[in-house]
C-alpha cells in the first residue's frame, strides 16, 4: 500500500493546489474563500484567507514557476493572485461569461490559463502588460454542454476538454504575440485559435470528466460517468482509442504518474490504478488503499456485482446468496467522493512518485508511491 499522510482541514473541500515548494496548500472549503495553510514543524497553520469571490470557488491552480494563484467561481469571475510582501493581491480576469466558471489550469509555460464554464465555452486567458489586466479569448460553439475539465498538452498550444455532452475535444489555442511558432505540435492549423478542432472523441455516452495528457503528450485519458475510463493515442485525424470498464463507482479525475500508469479517483473514495502492458493495452490493476479491500477476497469485486449475484440467486463466485462476500468496507483514507488529484513532482523526476487527493470529506491526503 502507498504510504499516506492524512490532513483534515475542513468539513468539505472542492479543490486544492500546492505552492511551488510544496510547503503550503491552498483549498476551497466549499464556499467563496480560499484558505492557505503552511506546514510548520509537522503541523499545519492557516496563514492566509483569500476573499474576493461572491459564490463557491470551483477551481484553483498554483503556478510552479511564477508563484501565482488563479481561482474561478460560480460567480462567473476569475482572479489571479500575486503575493506582495505578506499579502495576496487579486487581479480581475475579464472572462465575459454568462454562466458559472467550473475549472481552471495554468499552461506549462504559465503565460496562459484555460477556464471551462457552464456557458459551453472555454476561456483562454493571457496577460496584457499595457493595460495591467488579464484578458481572454473564447472558444465558442464547439461544446453542447458545460465544460467539466481542461488539460494542457506539454507543447503549451493544444488543449483537451471534457464536457457533460459526453465528448472529449482537442483544440489549438495559439495566440499571436503570446505563443511562438516553434512549439512543434505536429498538427495542422496551430495558428488558428479555437477554429481548428484537432479531434472530437465520441467514446462516452454519459458525462465526461477529468481529462489528462501523458508526460510525453502522446496519450490522452479521461473518464466517463458510466464507470469507464478512456485512453486515446495518436491524437489527430485517425486516433486509436481504448476503453476500460469497471464495476465500481465512476471517476471524477485522473492523473498520469508515468507513460504506462494512471491513477483514477472519484465516487468510490479509493484511488484506482490502471496500467498498460508492453503492447499498450490498458487494464485495471488494483485499488491503492488496500485497507478497503475485503480480507477474505483476493479478487476485485463490487457492490454492484454482488447485488446482481443476489438477484440471480448466486454470488459472483458461484456460491449461494447466503455466502456472498461483503463489499469492501469503508474506513480508508477518504470517506467521501474524491474530487481532485494533484501531482507532487520535483523538477527532473521521470515519474510522479507522490500526489495528493482532496474530497468532499474535507481531507487532503498525500500518497507516496515509492513506499
């Protein structure tokens, strides 16, 4: 089992992010505030409370190099927070939205960030030095419903999105004067902002969540609300796709820890590990929190399969319904839906060895894969 460090910060956490040196964590306790805690002598102390939004904060990201925090909220606004002396000073971002902002992520070069919204649009935001504010260009009329997650390709140009219309899309976000043409994306139309849709994936027939790129940018993964996870290679006119179905509750977010390993988190309150073999075939590997596994079972099961077995008068192992094995007990690291997973990666690391998760139980859990 991965070593865990559990920290109870609030009754509920919607999202969280880490400072560049990982000594501070910022999270939203399911309201319109951002709380920042610092680790001092193995204890966590609240050092800042960021107050500017009027409604629940739905997304937060902390840039690794420029030390800026970006927040988005159901109030349709976004702020970029800069630390000046001991205070965090907000700068308004012009989003031009008429629905809630739902998610946000800095680009790899941190000269842009993307905001997904309930207005069926994606805002690509960048800084205008002469006006001293952040402005946005909008990708419109491409989504048929709310944008639930965004993910930047390592080249800083391509952006993947998921939506409650069940689709995953990849766009070019090239902005003249902000991006350079030597990004080497290898896809046509990189200079056409938002107009060139690189690919649209219609793999899921339910809401789609938690899109992520692999470290090389060669593979894309996202989850569906139908308890499936999708892996896509060769992003372009003829992508190759795989899907992995599982019997447990749906995922909300995913993370590549290496080219061949993905961690998925969601409603089952237990991180799931998916791996690819030498042929590139993806499959479920194990649950990360072994404390939730049934002690008498060496096989992977679910409440659904057991209930289905009872319906037909037998369990999933072919015995009578009186001998049905109990489902995995609760009482692991998380006690409620995990909504967010964040890598804790040091510069130069080839793979993610530590990551953190947060959920509706108000906990931030740090997982150590090395142990």
